[in-house]
């Protein structure tokens, strides 16, 4: 019979005798006095083993809750009794119920009562309940301190050991300060059992109250010479924690490195402590602890690392790898080699060990190998490259965790020589992974292709495959990167990718799951449609099907509608069909599509002379200014050579009617002022004025629909569209650093102070000349006074026709709580004050998003200093 069976027989015998004694005594008393009322003895409670059996037999969660609720009600009733002899058994059942996730807080006080009991069986269950049910947030936790202090002074080692275990598990800073003297006394005890537990308790004290570590420094050096396995492990654990807590302590313990090296070598060579042999490995737990401490002591110290090089090589080459105990030691050895200043040959050896991990049949070991390579690949990239084939094979593993680690590691290995092979495997992995990983993997492939692409054709082909495979699961930066690459490609490559895109969207069956592909494809066709070999009637008919397809999103249809309008100036002979399709959307239920259709319809009727200039090709988009975080990214301005060509063109003749037409076309959001001047209108800068002031490049704005507002069709059109761009705050300014404002010397105007948004104007006047009567720079300071982050902040301004306004780039579009955004406005007077023009007035509009709410405000600013720009 086992010990447990013997205990069970003894308990059952005791219960039976108690029951018989109670019955015999009651019968004798009743015979003496028949009128006596005998007390009814309650039956013994359900045993813990029987409760576990009942809960496991439940078929539904409702049945389990019923059993648990019934048992909890019974346990509550027994806690109210003062003479119940089954409290220990009931507390054990309550702890099991707590482990299942049910509330058991009503047993906290009972834990204290059991812990204060004189019986060791009750005390053991009471302390176990305290470790599970109590924490620092409960008031009962403080009441346990006195009980622990009494038990730490108990003559019974098992009572003291139980108290030390409880203290090491739940000690608070206050409890650690109160009981540190008792623990320090037990640390120097002659009893190895108590000394080991006291050292581990000191580990908890140091973690909670770091200033207590000074009391344990000299004792730890003495304990390292102990032969007891448990004391050595506890001591090294305490030293490691103290070294991580304090740099001074770390320097203090560097002197023990030779001792640790001798100890580790003894374990590896001579088989130290054979009674602790695990799977043929001597003291694997102690070896792991020593390796971790060596990793902490040798980090960043080449002198100390040199001392441990030999023993690390010995452990790495002589440890058995067929069992998990040996693999655990090798794993810690690899981490130690990679984190200390080890030799290059040792690092190669460590990487080879991880390579063997990747070939192991155990998935846990393969995952550990990949995860460690991800963390240490920067230490020796060349050594890791030798295992590239094995790493790529892990992409086809059935475990998603292994696949993800292999994917992250594969991206770190990409270079110019292997990008084609690695990307081919990653695309194969992209086909089978889940939606979340498709988004992450596709974005990383795009970044890798931009960095190491061998050719434009290969780069375009990879992006097309990503759009086809990932479908709707890609991030916005993939769309932006693809459009930017097509824009910067040579003409024959643009023709190639446009044809490929057209072939990809011919099949309507899968397009609802590949809408980013549709968006890029229609953008490319709209920009470079004349270069492709399309049948114009087939193209228009397919566009009609796409626009009326219910499965496509509104955003995709915005791209399609803009592309269709651009095709009208790219391909001849299909204008009437395109006009009919656009007219059909003038009554669409979606307000955005309806507005676009009405605006484009005007370009086919009343303002057809502006259609070619408004719908011309977009310029090349600069990578440096590409915004990859959202669809409506502002791409860069044209190349400097184009600006020089524009500056050499002759001065254009103003046509105010065209300006008014553009204002009507884009929507006049502000009213005219009292003098009849349109407050939105900005007189175009003449060529002389443009050369006098700082040159500003034209801007291309590619918004969510793909509509390009760039126009470089001669000086007249340039001035008109630049005015509109400045008006709406969409002009791309030169990159400028915002200097710190000296608010004591610069005039300031408080423009807005409401809803925790503060806007101030700081005015920097500049000297005028004959060609430019007067000009000024205004720095707009916007401050977020709320406790929430403001995103997508956009500042817009407009001035009367007698002034020209240019907005520079803001310092940011995001304001954290208390954050500030700075933006410069350049204002120049175009007409002399003697010609009857009034002073400067400004209409300001700004919009932002805060806590998923979109806000917009509009104000008038008329409080400029007297004589300003006159």
C-alpha cells in the first residue's frame, strides 16, 4: 500500500470511530432520560476527490455552475460555525473552486484562522489559501504579518519552512521591512532546508525593496562555497537579481566569475552532484543558473568575457542534445555567448547550435531556435546566412508561431544577392497565411523590394503579385508604394504594368476580395491608358460593370470614376460613352460620388476648355515625400528641372474668369466680403514676384479618389491652380525647420481659444521693394490643451484678391496632449494701397480628429496691427 492509501484508511477509521462513539453516547444518554432531545450530527462533507469527480462529470457549463454554487453555499455555512472539524477539507475544496475561476474571496478570513491554528495540517492549508487568495490590495493581507512572525520563530522546521514559502510568495514592501531581521537570522541557520528557503525569501525582499540588498552581499559570497545543490541555486538566483538591480553590486560580484567558471567546468567534466543527474546531464538547473549569472556579469566587459570563453566552448561542445535538459543548457549557453564579448568563433558555434535546433523534430525546440536567431541575428549575419535554406523551409511549417518567427527572420536576411529567392518563398507563404499576417508580410515585402530590387520590371511584378495574393488584407502603404513606383518608371515599364493590371481586373469574380488591386489598376489605366493596347469599347463597358458592381466599396468607385474621367482625355472616340456613365452618377445615393459626377459633368459641358489641363498626367512622385500611412497621401512636387522650365516661360496674361470657374468647380466654402471681393480668391503670383520671393514648388495631391490637382499647363494655368491649392491648404511647401519663437519681441495675435485648442499668430515683417510692395511671414502656433491626442490636423487660410498667400508645410499633423504644431504663412501684397485696396483680412478654417470624432471650425481674423502690409 502507498502512503496516500494508508493515510486514507487512517482517516476513514478515525471518522468511523468518531461516528460510533457519538451514536453510543447518544443511545446511553437517551436510555437514562427518554425525554432528552438528542443533537442531530451533520453528515461529513464531500471529499475533495469526490468534488473533482462531480465537476468533471458535468456535460455543460450550467451543470458545473450548479455543482459549484451548491458546494460554495455549503462551505459558507460551515465557515459560520465555530466547532466545525471539517474546515481544512472545506478550504481545500474552496481553493480548487478558485483555481477553476469562480469567486472565493469569502474564504480570506478563514485562511488567517487556519494559518493561526496550532495543527500543522490546518496551518499548511491556511498558508496555501493565503498565497492563492490574498494580495497587497486586500486589507486582510496586513493581518498575516503577526502570524508569519510567530511561525518564523517556531521550533518546528516544517512550520518555519511553510511560513518562509508564504512570505516569499506574497510579501509586500511593508511586510519585507518588518520581517527582514527574522529572515536574515534564518539565512545563517545551520539547517540547510531553512537556509535555502530563507535565501529565496531574501530574493523576494530584494525585488520588492532594493535597499535591503546591502544586508545580503557578504553572505552570498560565503554561500557559493556550499556543497548543497539547493543553496547554490538559491544563492545564484539572489546574486543575479541584485546585479540586475544595481550597477555597483554588479561590479562587486565580478570577482566571483572565476568561482562560477570552476563550478560550471566541474559540472561539465567531472559530474558534480551525481544525485541530481537528470537525463544524463549533471545538475541542469544549476548549470542554467550559472550561465544566466555569467551572462549578466560579462555583458559589455571584454576582460571578464575572456575568462569564460573556454568554459562556454566546452559546455557548447560536450552537452548531450538528445534530451530536453541538454537542449536547455545549450539554449542558455547560446544566449550567454551572444550577450557577452565573446570571440567570433564562439558566435559561429552558437549560431550552428541554433541551426541544429531548426532541424529538431520537436516544434518547441524549432520555435526556440528561430526566436533566438531573431534576437541575435545582428551579432553575426554571415553565420546566420548559412542556415538560410533551413529558415525558409520553416515558412511551410504547420505551426503558425514557427511560420511567423521564420518570416521575421527571413526579412532580416534579405540582401541584394538573395532577394529574388527569399521573396519567392515569402510570396508562397503569403498565399497560405491568415489575414493579419498577410497585411504585415505584404508591407515588409514592399519595403524589402524598394531597398534591394534588382530591376524595375521585377519590382513591379512583385507588387502586382502582392496585390493579387493579399487582396483586401494589405495595408495602405502597399497601394501608395505601387502608385509611386509606377509613376517613376520608364514609359515602356508603365505600358507593361498597365497591360498587366488590365489583365488582372478582367475577371469580375474575385475583384470584391481584391479591391486594392482594382484601385491601383484603374489609376494606372487612367494615367497611362493611351500607351496600352486596349479596345476602347471593351474598356468602357468593363468600367461600367465595375461602377455598378454592388460588391465594390465606395472608395474603389471613387478611383474608378476619376480614372474614367481621365480616360476621356487619353483615348479618343469614347467621350460620349464616358459622359453618359458620369451623368448617371449625378443622382447617386452616395454624396461623394454624386459630387464628383456633377463636377466632372461640368468639364464635359460648360468648362470643357479646362478638361485637358485639369485631367492631365500626374508628375513623377518623389519617394522622400511619400506618405505611406493613409490613402490620401500628399506626394511630392515636380522635379527641380520642371520648376526651372516654368520660371523661364514668359509672363502669362491673367484671366479672372478661369479663376472664378475653378472656384465654382471646387466649391466656394466662404462668402464674399463687404467690398465685393471674393475672400477666397488669391491673385496669382507674377513671374517677377515669384523670382523675388522664395520659390515654392507646385504640389501634386493624390487623394483617396485618385484625383490629381496638379496643373502645369502654362503659366496661366499654373497661377490659377496654385492659388486654389494655397486657398485649400494643399500646397506642398519647401521643407523648412520651425525655429523656436521668441514671444517677447514678435507681435502676437490670439486667434482662437476654445475647446482646448489655442491658435496664435506670430508676425515676422520683411522689407519691401518696388516689385513687391510689402510681404510678411506669419507663424501659426496651434496648441492642444486637452487630454486626448489630436490627429489629422489641417490648417487652411484665405485672403482677399489684393494679397497672395502661400502655406508652408506644418511641423506635424498630430498633437499629443500639450503638444504644439507650427506652420508658416507667407503673405505678399499684390496691389498698392493707393489703388483702393483695403487692409489685410483673413478667413481661417481648421479641421482635426479627436477620439474618432471629426471637427471643423471657421473664423475671421481682422485684428492685424495697424499699418501691417500697407
